[in-house]
């Protein structure tokens, strides 16, 4: 493994430890590198900012969870369950990042994760319907941002429901309502032609 990747992993692990101790905005590059036993300039070889480092950590740890679910439209529930468990297990670090001034990048990570988890599901749901891509994108964006926001709110509110319960409720909603909306759209399109 190359030195830069080892350094990045050390910085990422140490960053998560610091995030459990203090607000994200209070963590400095100097403090992080000192705890790692590195000089300050070493930080800037693998990353540019602390938020970039945390985003890299998210993609390294949670990104691979999606790989096993991409090809199967029925596996979206497992993908969502996995990210909820990831959020729960890393709640101190994720909450710390969400409470920071630069939290848009962290929120964007979760929206992207949900987009990847749901894309096969949406393709499958409307596979036999005449649905335009702009409407499909609209529906995906609506549900993805809602589901990601729900997961973030669940985390911020103390995770009262289990990941299984939240995933099941999401399934009840998605599996019936999305198909119905696509059918109504396809019927309207057919009637207008």
C-alpha cells in the first residue's frame, strides 16, 4: 500500500476519533496531524481540507456497501439497511459533520448513496411503462432527497426506530406509491396522444 494512502487512512481514523470529542468546526489540521504524529504539511499531500478528508472516509467506508446491491433492483432495502447501520455505528462522526458549517457535502454524500440504491428500483418499477426520463428523474429526486433527509433526521433525533423498522416503512411507501404515480403519468401521456 502506498505511503499516501496509509497517511490518508491514519488521518481519517484520527479525524473520526476527534469528531467524537468535539465539534467538527473546532478540529484543526495542526491538532489532527499532531495526534497522528505527522507534521502539518503532510496533511496537504493526500487531501486539501478536513471536510474533504471526512468525505473520503465516508466513500471508503460506506461506498463499498453499495457494490453488492447495484445489479439487483430488489436489493435496495438491503442497501438502505446497510447505510442506516453505517450511520448508527458512526453516529458521533456523522452527527459532528452534519452539525458543521460545511455540512452540504456530507448531506450530498447521503443523497448520492440513496440515488445509487434507488436507481435500479426505479428502473424496475417503470420498466413496462411509457415514462419520459425527465419525469422519472423528477420522481427519483423527490424520493431520494426525501429518504436521505429522513435518514439524517432519524440520526439527529436519536435513532428511536431500528434500521429495519425505518427500511420497512420506507418500503411500504415506495413500493406502492411510486408505481402508482408512474402508471398515472403513463396513462395521462397515452390519453393525450
